[in-house]
């Protein structure tokens, strides 16, 4: 099991979603796989995959989640606070062999729960124009396209989305 995991879990179709330390071996393995895939999809000079720092997903600021199946890491995603009531989804990834099984949707739902626990009511995200699976997932989950923001302004490879989330009692 990954180091420094907390006891928050969600079970669905044999998949377990847990908080995980961003510097854990499982997290680093998934991020490396994500970066390799992005490098293949976006080989252009200047394509930037943007970073995520451990303090941004530390308790009270955000969360980094991993999806496991049979104790193997198959996906990840993060939420980080970017304002008093807004957050940003980062580093969403599902391993190719696990795609189509609902892992991305489960991660997205778990990240929304984490965002609500942080008191956030609006989520933003950026994805690339060549990631049709991600575009479909976000639209299906109720995210709507917005103008590029922050470090993505001026990027012809970026599409940004936002969603208002509500806290449930």
C-alpha cells in the first residue's frame, strides 16, 4: 500500500479511491505515466504540463487521490484551493487498461466531495484539445466551457471548464 495514506475510501466495481501523499511511490508512478502520455499527445515546442506541489494538496488546502484495483494504482486526480470558495482539479489520469470502467467518473465524484469538505463551491479545470475522453467526461459531469484562465491564457492547446458544486448536509 502507498505510504501516508489516510483512511478515506470509496469502493466501486473493485476500485478503491483513497487520499494519498503526492510524493508516495504510487502517486509518482501515476504522474510519470500521465506526463509521458501528455508528451506523446502534445509534442509541440512549449507544450507545458504544469506542476502540482505537495503543499497545494496538503490537508486543508486540497487533496490528491489515487484509484487502486487489486492494490495496483490505476488512476489519480487532485483538487487544490485557488481562492476562498474556488478550487482547481489537477493531474487527472486513468491508466489506459482501466479506461472505460468508470474510474475517471469515480475520481471526479470523490474530488468533488473533497472540494465540498474544503468549503469550495466552484471548481475549475484545464484539459487539452486532444483529450476527447476527458472532454466528454467533464461535460457529462456538468462542467461547462469557460475562457482560459491563469497560466492557461493564450494556450491554443487548452480548454478550460468550471462547475458550481453545492454542499449537501
